[in-house]
């Protein structure tokens, strides 16, 4: 995870995907303090897994929520993932769990028979 100085810097970020793909990590979370509407914003890059930038990443917010809880002294956040498509996520820390709330875009549906 990388903490950037501002939402504006994060939004304008144009990372070198080839360089990110070479680091020994499946993905990189970039985050910054919010810009008034949001408590924090983020972006998630995973070119090593074939995903240059994930539009909205629930798993990343499970890491971001506790991080921002310590920094901001809160347990509920309004967050935004600033990808091209973007998405708003409500994050809540509830005991030892993270609850995420937002809208989603279904891209696959199926059935499994065991």
C-alpha cells in the first residue's frame, strides 16, 4: 500500500504498469485522504494478475478501512475508488469484521452442481 499526499495527486496518477508488474506483489493499493465528500479515496493496480486497474476492489477496502480507522479515529467511512469507472463504498468496522456497502456491476452469473 502507498499513501499519497492528496486526492488530486491520486486521481492524476499514471503508473508504469510494466514496472508495477515486476514488483513482488499481486497488486498495489494507492490511497489518499478524501477531498471533502469522501473520507479517503483509493486506486488498485494489479498488472501482474492481468488487471491493469481494477474498477472497485472490495478486498482492498478490507485493508483500507482499519488503516483509515487508526488515522481518522472513526469506524465508518465513505470511500471512493477513483478508477475510470469508479465506485463509492461505505466501509464499517464492526468488531473483528469489515462491512462493505455499495452498488455493483454483475459481469458473470452461473450455477455449480456438486
